[in-house]
């Protein structure tokens, strides 16, 4: 595909065989247009690390495990495992996970399995569904979705490192049913009613126009499709919205943190129905933290050390909610 360093053809063929032909045609035409994503100073080093991964055949692949399991420790000797760890570490920082790769525990910044556990019993069963995961990172949740029986999972994330992390894992998983594409939501078609379930987790608060984000997600859903939306919220009554001036928890690009009631109103205004609050909880430093696999500053450096209910800027500390909503049937 015009010098794109990843061969997405098997995945796109899988999409065509599973009701996503329109998306596959779009992606095939779009990939050459995002070649600039692959013009990255670290790409050569990342690709070299992936190419140098030891040749090991996994005796087991378990996409339902909290730490997605690829192989077992007994599948290789200690020398190969040391080489594997060293090559995977070259793809630092690992933010979403965790993964257990032939006994190498990739202890990511986020315990993404906790988020999955909070929502997996409350969403429509994914078996046989066509799924889109917006802002998917390394593809951890994409793999969990595949483990739940999804027919095809499209992960999109504009950060090339996360695309390459998925490629590293897929050297061993070898699935054509899920991938991570270097797309932003804005790169996706304005309307393509192709997906049965769309996930947007940890994205909405980074959008200046949250309702436009929600509308775009709706336009990608099939009739009676389900949106799974996870975002920062204000844990308060009413319909307020925090619009941070400057940084929030040291993040530059946080634009809107609504109450759950206001977020529900936004979903209604954007044409969704059957809106349900699945979970709401404070993010703790057990769930998001620095590790050997993500050595930069994490949540503990973003909270007021004298009062962890506040950020270092004096604003309410991060609370996240998960809501589900349905796209009504066509009239």
C-alpha cells in the first residue's frame, strides 16, 4: 500500500468476509493518505525490535485472561525470554495492558483489565459483532473484545508506537480478525453505518466539541448498534461542566468534564436512547501508575500530595464513568 510498512491486506480481507466491505474499501484508500504517520524518527528502531523478536510458537493464547496470555513460560528457555523482554522493552512506554508473553509480564501503566471488568457484563454480548475501538492504544481492549467472540475488531489510534506494539504482539497471536490502524476518528468517514458496537474510552474529554465526537460515533453505528462511552466526569448532581483553564492533572488538552446528567443529555441530544450508567469510580494510583514498562510520571504526580481528592491544580481528582447507549432503529 504505497510503502506503508505494515501489510493490512489479510485484516482487510477478513473485514470484507465479515460484513465490513465498505470499511475495508475505505481503509485501503485511506492508508496511503496517512503515510506521514509512519515518518517517525523511531520507526526504524521499533521495526528492528519487532523483526528481532525470537521465534517462539505459543502453546496457548488466552484473550480472556486479565493479562492477555500469549504462550507459556515453558515454551522457551530463559535466554529466549530475556531476548524477548529486551526487544519488547524497546517499545517503551507501554500504557494499556497488561500482557503475559511467554512468561514476560508486561506491567503497563494502566490496569486496563480493571476497566474491562467494570463494563464487560453490562454491554451487549460481542459474539459475532463488528466492533470499532476509538483511541485503542496498544490494542489491549481490542484483543479482549476478540476474546469475547467479536467477528472483527477495528482499533484506531494515531500514535505510531501503539500501532507497532500491537504488531509486536501479533507476531505471536497471528490474528487477522483484529488490528490497530493509524487513524484518528476525524480520518473516518463522516457516515458509515457499519459497526454493531463502538467503544470510545478515554477520548471524549480531549475533544473541544464533545457533541460532534458523539455524533460522529453515532454515524458509524448500525441500526440498534451500541455505544460504549467512558470518560472523565464530575461526581456531582446537576448539569455542570468543568472547562479547565490551563492544565488538568498535568494534561494540556482536557476541554470538557461534564456531570453524568449532562453527559446523558449530550447523548440524548445526539440521537441516542436507552442510556445507562454502567459504572462510576475514582481513578486510583493502583490502577494508573509508573512501572518498569512505563517509567514516566503517572497519576501520583498529578494529584495533590496533601489531598488526593484534588489534582495538583486544585481541581477535582479524576473520576471516570462508563455509559452505554443505543442508536435507534431507522424509521
